């Protein structure tokens, strides 16, 4: 059953109107609308684009500089359940606009990955990937010191239009 706000947003989407949800990062159909005021900005320092992102309720807000040309889908037990579409960026490319104290942290297994999520709505907008396992290191996988950003949490990004790179974390 759709409620008033959802019904109005869907009707406005069908009519090409942004209406009351304009400027709201919580708009449920954000990836399908034409973005103007909230459009990602090209950095003057290079070819990077600055995207704004948030969790569902908006308590966690951030910006990330990236050129998103694909997303990563992992089949490990947690990523499979979460359904995130991740894109990796260097650690300096993510700017948190919310105090760190507003984030909750989940760790498991080797305790090297850090999954940050909103305690209010439960959405995981970004994470620090785990260190390579000994087997991965033997196979030449290098350590990554950066962030995996959940592209589904970014404004004005059509995640369905991006190529998917499959990661077989279940086999590690």
C-alpha cells in the first residue's frame, strides 16, 4: 500500500515534476529524476566529480569525489544480504559532513573491514574494505586503503546504467 507522500512522488515522477521533494536527498526515486540544483559538480582540480550522498533518513551525509564508471557487487554473506552497489575511492576522496559519532560500526570475521551505518535507518552508505586474506596476498591482491561507497546512496546517479563488476567474496 502506497502512502500519500510516496503516491505524490510517483505521480510527480510520471509527470516530470520535482515538486515538494526537490532538494531532498531522501526522495525515494532520486536516481530516476533529472537533477539540476543537486547535480554533481565537476571539481576544478581535475576531472573528478563531487557527488553528495546520504543514508535514507538523512542523518548521515557525505560528499565523495570520483569518476564512477562501474559498480562492484560482492556475493559474500553480508554483501549479498545488503544488496549494495559499491565503488572504491581513495580515503581522501570521502568527506563526511556528519559527525563520526552519528555513525554506528559493524565488524565481523577478521575485524579488518569496517561497515559504517546509520543507527536510525540502518542504511550503510560506505565502508572500509577488509584487508586481503593470506590466500589473496599469495595471488597478488594488494591492500586497499580507501572507501567502498554505496552508489545507491548517492544523489543523481543512475546505478542501473553502470556496468557491474562481480566480486566473489564467498570464495575467499
